C-alpha cells in the first residue's frame, strides 16, 4: 500500500506543485519563485563517501523487524517484493543482480522485463526458485515474513517512517550490496531537493497554506507519523488526514468535511471494480461538490 509514488522526483514535483499553488495565494500573478539554494546550502550533512568505497565483509546488520543477518559478500542475486525496493535497487545500479520483482512493479522500465515473484499474493515457489542471496521488501505481515524465513529465505524488511530513515535505509542497502558511493549520491541528491523545497516555502504565509488530501490507493490516505505527512509539512501544506496516524482507509464524509484545496493521487492506481486508472478519485472529486480548484498528480 505504501509504495504509491514511482519516484522521489515525482514526490518532490508534487510538493512543488502544492508550493506553487500556495505561492499564488489566489492572485492572478504568481509570486516570484525563491532562488535556488547555493551548492553549499544543498550539501548533505552526511560525510562524503569516496567513489571507490567498498564494503568490508562479512557484514552483520539488522532489518526493520530486528532480524540480524550476516552477508559474507555482496549479494550476486537479489529479489524485490515491493515497488519502493525495486526502484531503490535499480537506482543503486543493481540491474544485473536483480533476478525478480513483484508483479506491480513498472518503474523503472527495466523492471517490467524482470521475472515476477507474485503481486499482492507472493509467489513463494518463484521466490525460492530465483536462488536470491537476499530478498528485499517493504513492511509485510508477520505471517508472510515467518513463512519465507521458515523456508530459508534471507528476507530483509525495510520500513522507514521518516525522511531521515528513508535516507539511512538507502545507505544501508548500499552497504549490503557494495554500492556505497551510489547510495551516497542518491542521498545527496535527495537532500538537495529537500533543501530546494525548504527554500521555496520560506515566504509562504500561514493564510496561504493549502489543505491537501492525498489518495495513494482507492479510499486510502496518509496521516501523521509517515514520511509523506512529513513532506507535506515541509512544503507548508496542511494534510487534511493528519489527525490520524499511519496509512489508513478514509471515509468520503471526512473528505467532504475537510473540503481540501488540492487532491493528489497516483495516476497509475487502478480501481479493480472499474479497471480504470484512478477512477475512484475522479468520482470522489466530483461527489465532493466543492467549487475549489483541484490539481491531480
């Protein structure tokens, strides 16, 4: 459920959209954009990693469940069971090492050609047959975790809750796969983009903040205690679902009552009942009956 955005860049573009709407403040002429931060202001606070940085094996690490595992060498075969992990692994340059992805993975384009390990129902036989040295996944239910581990699968679960944890997790996966320099490069770029967002919101007044409703899957939204809510706060937007924690199913009545200025959703979400992209969101927006403008991403 959590992996509704295809890329970090898409997420930042969405936030910049919210910022541009806030900056307009209803005026016909948008305000001048804040200048881009200098290179010095964009640099990550984390120390630079040398281009030739290598992981020292054996490497012992813990995943989000507290499971401790040791890697004797860089994994030669890896599998991803969730879109966020797939994008992360490709971004680290592990195309040749990736021997399987989930059926819902379609980004980057190369992911479509990879063997499929199941979708919302994982294909245990395919996972085992892949011969993966490690299987990466976002948070999954305890029953599936124990099932795979009981079959001898080295399952590494990632479940970052904040932006800082997302960055730390990228660096951890980079260390496991001996892609430390690539991981640091990704984190540095993320930090630059975050700094750009922070710079852009400096002039946004409280009365200019836009109320935002995010729908990442039909009827599901994101509340406080998540990196998505954190990013909305960083963008000086108001998350209309911030009174609830985590990722949860929301009622139409609540959305109507909150009357958001902006509705954001992933265009690749498919409603299984209609087989149309983002159909429920379009219908929901029509039913809200508000005369406020709505932006869709």
